[in-house]
C-alpha cells in the first residue's frame, strides 16, 4: 500500500525536515521545546532517521549518549537540562538554553565545541 522512498526523495525529505526544525529552533523560547528540537536534530544527524514523540528526553537521549553518537560534553549538557525539566522542575538558565540551541543548529555535532 505504501510506496518505498527512493534515496533521493528520502534525502530531500530529511533535508527539508532539518531546515524546518532549525527554523523553529531559532525562534523557540520554551526550554523544553528547544531541548526536544535539538534532540530530534541530533538523532536525525546521527542516524539519518526521523524521531518524534514523548520519549525524546528519556530513551532517545540515552541512546545517543550510550552509542556515543554525540560528544560527551554535549550529552552531559543535554542530560543536565533534561534532568532539570523532568525531575526537579527547575528553570534552565538562558545560557544553557542558548548552548543547547547552538548544538541543534550545528551541521556536524562531532566538531561542535561546547562553551
């Protein structure tokens, strides 16, 4: 019933999705949404697959970390923010949100330096 995507169409789909997510990420102010968009972008960059849903801050982030798909400083920063949002309900400071945003905007996370 479904037509299989060819490689060219799949690549175009991933590119368009990345552009849309990055556009949304640039303007988003809610720390939770910034973190979720960044995780979606990093997963797509690492696995060339689309991910979405309620498991972003848990299993998806853990998978990226455990499989070493993202640098350790980046994974620690994302995990710190996720823990603040999930368990503590704490506010995330603007500098951390901006660092997370920059991770999502980068083309190659393996070369990204966390400030």
